[in-house]
C-alpha cells in the first residue's frame, strides 16, 4: 500500500516546481543542454574532463572502465578507454581529485560481464583517485543516480550510465562497428538522454553528490575552489539560457534519514496539470501510481493525449518477467479507462526493423514542463531506489518564459523526429496541421524503415490486478538476493546473445 504522503500532488499551484514538495531545490543555470544518446554525451564529457582543474565526482549505478569515450575522434597521447583516460588525466594534473562512487551491487553486473577486478584495483590505486562502493541503502534497493560534477561549475545528470551497451549515435544504424562491447561482441541500438547544466544548478548537484559520498564513505569533501577555466564543452549548444532548474529526487528511508518522494509528486502534479499532451520516454511502464493518474485523466472528456515511447522488451528474462507483467497490468488498466482514444504506446525500430532499446527517462507536458533524469516509470523509481531528475518549467502567463516554451517543444519534436526518421520541422508542421500529437505520429509513421511501431496489448493470458506487487519492482525494500538474481539473469542473457550471434554469423546481438 502506498503511503498517502507519497501520492499527494501539488494541485492548484501556479507552478509545478515547488521546493520541498515536487523538487529538492530550484537553482539557476546559465546554460541548460539536453544531450540525446551516449555518443554525444561521452564526447562532451571527455571535452569537459580535459578542462577540469580541481575536482571531478562521478556518481553512478555502474561503470565500465573499458568503454571508449569518443571512438570517432581519438586524441594524440590520450587513451580512448575511460579508465586509462582518467588515469592519464590524473597523471597530468596531480592536483586534480577524481572520485567515483558506484552502487555496491552494481559490481555483480560488472563481474558478470567479465570486467577484470584487478584492472579496477589498478585504477583505484592511481594517484588522485578514490573509487568507492555505496551500500548505504535498504536491502533490495539500488543507487540509480547518474551524475558527474566538474569543479562545481558544470554537471551532467540524466539516464546514461558510463558502462557498456550504452554508446550509440542518433542514427541508430543497423550495422555499426563502433557499437561493440569491450569483449568484442556487438549490441543492439540504444536510445538514451542526459542534461548538462552550469551555474548554481551545477553547484547544487555538487552538494548532492558530496552528500552521497559522505553517506557511503564517511568522508566529508570540501567544495572545490574557483575554477581556472570554464569546462563547458565547445560543441555543446544550450537549449535554454538563464533558466531555473528544479532538482527532484527519490530516496528510501535509511538509518534515520527520511524517505524522499519528490519525483513521484512531480510526475503526479504534471499529469494532473496537463492540458493537451503528455509525452514520455521510459525504459519501463509499470508504476502503479502513474498508471492510476493517467487513467483518471483519460476518463475525462477533454483530458490530454498521452504518448509513451518504450522498448519492445526489458533486458533479460528475469527483468522481462517482472517488468513485462507490470507493463501488461498498467496497459490493461489504462486502456480500460481510455474511452476517448487518447493513449498510445510505441516502440522505435531501425531502418531494417530492429528494435531500438529505450533507456531514456524523459517527461514533456504540453509546452510547459521538461524533465530528464534517472527515474523510470516503475515502482522502484517512485520510492525504493535513489534517483535524480532535472526539470525546467515555463510558467503559464509569464512572457519571459516564451523561450522555455519554444525549447520544450523543440526537444519534443526533435525526439519524435529521431524516432520517426523525419526532421523536427516536419513533426512540428504535422502537429500543427493535425492539431493532435497522436494524429501527427500516425501520419508520419511508415510501414517499413525507421519508425515507431504500436506496442501490442498484454502478452500474458491472465492480467493480475494493478495493485498486485512484483518481484523486482516493489514499492518498498525487498530481500537483497533478488538483486543477485538480476545480475545472474543479465549474464545468462549475454550468453544467449553470443550464441545467437554466432549461429547467425553476425556480430550484432539483441542487447
């Protein structure tokens, strides 16, 4: 049963972003730049790291030191792989502090994929490095935030993990030799998103990351001194300038620290406030409270359209067993409420029809709210796992927010253009012509090639009630052995992928 305080949205307020309710803090960013897909993110991150002078703090679910940051543009004298690159960076700048904090059970996944522990130990011993594992969470929970803070003046926060199977371009080509695991085996196309911010917003994320480090290690880190230079990547164009950014979190209660449900409250407040369109990209679609809130809006004669972009299936048989059933239940509940035909859920495919795995966590409500972060639409992200999202809002009636409105719509059209294989301008024109985002998608969808494909109904014969709990997606802490099962399932999936690729004579696996 959900605690009542978890589901209390902020109704009737002039703004959705409310400090202490739907977000932790609201801080100004001089530059706010969403980054779509990991190829761009890793390249921009490498550029920023080369300008770091005082402190770099990585907070993540999982790291793989063998991934290449920018395979298209190697730099003379610098290693391409993450671990050796950071080691060389520390050697060149002995005054630079580099700290890496990873969820402790994320190591199981790392080991299951074959990362050599001795290599990690060598990296950890390098001068200026601190690599620590974070076990400061209830049993069964995970630390799922993905944050990088550089000198407290630039921060990246979103859904992209610095591990294998993530790198891909916005082309999501069917055959891409660069989309390869450190083991040498290929993986499927992968769609993701993160955000870069500077100014006070970056400093706030630095404070959040240092607090995480303290709770995990007991070490207090002082904020870095004034930066020697601006680490903002040259090629990264801001979507918005001089904008207020809401930082929203999820955290379970642990050792006297209260639970935090800002992300859930922001989702519910945004769904309740939507006028025309709710657009979502998420790895999962299984959060009970979100499904109930959407169903309530769909029952209204003049409620908003809802468009969800999901992957075809979850990764791994165990995860699919849990999240697939959760999605079936949520969809059955929502479709029973969709009396006016305003709900659609799609999966993206490549030019050859191969599924593109959706890992992005994006919420766009009308032309008013944009949120990108680490939280999925599952129960864990609403209360059990540690999450962090960034959001910007165009306050209705404020003329100064016209640029924010244009930026939010521009990103929505760019994302849909990526999925549909058309330009953002074509998406915008079709949306204006049809007067409906769903109608625009249906006009632009192709029978073959790069497009969005409607997801079928429930794949299981019996759909349990929406309120039923789930093995890997609980609303409260569960036994830790389930995380071990998750890692073993991931290892089994990868072995099956390898066997399939060998039998097909190809290097690309389902991934």
